C-alpha cells in the first residue's frame, strides 16, 4: 500500500494540488535565480573591461618608472603601486572565473604537459622565498592554463601566510592519480573551519587575512578547477603550526 491509499478522494486531490503548487514555486525560484546570475554575469563582464584595462596601464607605466628611477624611496613607492595593481588584477580574474564556475562548468582544454615544468616556473617567480621541493617528473593530461592557475593560487596562498623565516615545502607523487602537496609554516587553520575554507569569500582568520590581503576567492576557485578535472582537494592544519593543502587529479582525462 502506498502513501496515497489511506487518503480520501478529497484529500488526495488537495495533496496533488499542493504538489503542483510546489512545482510552480520551484520553477519560479529557479527562473528568478537564473535572472540574478545573468545580471551578475553582465556586471562582471563590465567590471572586467572597465577595471582590467586601466590596471594594465598602471602596471605598464609602473614598470617603466621602475626601470628609470634611481631614488630608493621613489622606487619603493612605485614598486608598491605595481604590486598592488597586479594583486587587484589577479583578484578580478579570480572573481570572474569563480563566478562563471558557479552557473556553468569550467571549460577545459585538455593536453599532455609536464606538471614539474609548470610548478618550477611558478616557484622561480618567487626568487625571495625559500622552497623545499621534491617534484616527480611526469606528464599529465589536463587544462594547462587551469593547472597553472591552480598551482599559482595555492603557492601564492602559502607565500602570503607563511612565517617570515619559514620554508615552504612542495611535494608531488603518484597515488590514485597525480598528487600535489604544499605546506607553509604560518598561523594555521582551526579544524572547525575545514568545511568552509574552500567556500566563496570564506575567511577563517580575519585579522591575518586582512593583513595579507586575502580575499577568500583563490581557494574557492582552486576547488572549482580540481572538481572540474574530477579530482579532490583538502587541507590539513594546526593553529600555530602552518597548513598543508593537497589535491589529486587523474593522470588522464576521462573524456
């Protein structure tokens, strides 16, 4: 006997009517949400054009001034302008990518490439940071642009929150796929925050995040990139002892 057998005819009709009303309510809610996403997409497209163009000009002219100035104080000021502008440009791009991933899957262009070469390129872009690394020389099939973005965001995050005299450790290995781990010696994350660390705009330690210009976007984008590749990402941390971020990607696409 199903759940409707014990109902009278009138009760059954009323229940079906309510079910129909629930369907209409659900569809209306879906259409409303879709309209909001379309408005947000148009807004972000506008931001992309209006903000990124002048920022690229600021960065370009800052770099020209850095090549011409001799005064140490002036060089410091202009360098701060360049660094802040680049940070804002990266932030805008991350926001655009993350927002797109919320309403449709990230588009991936698969190709085989050396994961080690990509990681080394990013490590070398931080000449003043001490890295201890052991990198496996292996080719993987993934979207190289998104993979680079993933490694850059995790490395940038580790550099931001690392202690001033600590090393950043990176290892890669094969275990059910390609595994990457990066460990910093920063303030760490409370275990109760593990569930939100990869959420949009999450901030687990607001004082540290504010000090290091954290936005809560980079890690959420990392999760979107990893999951688009059918992989997994996680964090292990202890307050006062730093954090380890890990991800695993399939060695080959399952297309």
